[in-house]
């Protein structure tokens, strides 16, 4: 993914609200299923990661990215923006 496309996706995501919020349990299989369903439906989503430590948030973002096959578009504070092309049906 090139930087121009990431820039366009960041601009598009600006108006979006986080539709997935991680709970106290962290990243669970059920949460990953919900993220996958949201990506299948929307392609571009925001996820709020409720972790106090910056390093924990980075690790959780990497787990989400790798488990879902999504591309990390942007990360600021507790919110990450991820993108995955809709699968053909």
C-alpha cells in the first residue's frame, strides 16, 4: 500500500467513530471475529484499544493487524484505523 492511498484513507476515516472497543479482557477470539465482520462490511474501521501503556497498545494493534490481515492506516492515542479490501462474494 502506497503512502498516497494511506493519506486518502486517513482523510476518509477522519469522520468515522470507533465501531469496535476492546474491553478489559483485551483481545479475545470473539473480538477478532467482530473485527473481521466489521472489516468485511465496511473495509475501513476504527478500533479503540483500552490499554493504559503505549507499548501495550502497539502490541495489541499488531495482533489485530496480523490476525485480521488488515493494513494499519493510522494510530493515534487509543484509536487505530485499519483497512482491508472486501472479499469478493
